[in-house]
């Protein structure tokens, strides 16, 4: 348990990089059609479409982290904190460069898991 918080934060950061590369480099055309066409026409607003995008990303992180740590609980918490950080900083800070974005995620997610596993 001593460094579990660190390992979870590292796996979550790697999962986020994998997700970004997967979505924007490999399945970009499908994702644009899926999000921009199918979901947007099914939902009432762009805000709802964005929330669905963030929920799908959180689900991706849930799956990856759950597989790596063999724990649905850790996977759920990782997806949840990632979702909360993404939504919070997207609402409060309109644009962040890549390094500050990654740093913000890593710091907040590390602190969350430090507090959780330190109890």
C-alpha cells in the first residue's frame, strides 16, 4: 500500500496518453462521426455531448486501471477522479497546454489517491 497511490497515478497518466493517441490518431474518423453525428443528434446540447465524451473517457480509464490492478474499486475511483478533474478544469480553465494539463491531472489524482490509501 505504501506506493500504490503513485502506481495508480502513473497508470492513469499512461491510460490518458493511450486514450488520446487511440482516439485522435487511430479511430479519429469513427470518433468524429460517432460524437459529432450520432451522439450530437441524439442529445439536446453540446454540453451533454461533451459530458458523454468525458464519461466515455472515464469508462476507458476504468477498464484500463481495473485490468492493471485487478480491482474494480481502484478502476472506478480512477475513472471518477479523472472525470472530475477533466470537468473541473474544462469549466474553470478554457485552454491548457499539454504539460500543464498532464501536471494538473497527475498532482490532483496523486493527492486523491494519497489521501485515500493513506487512511
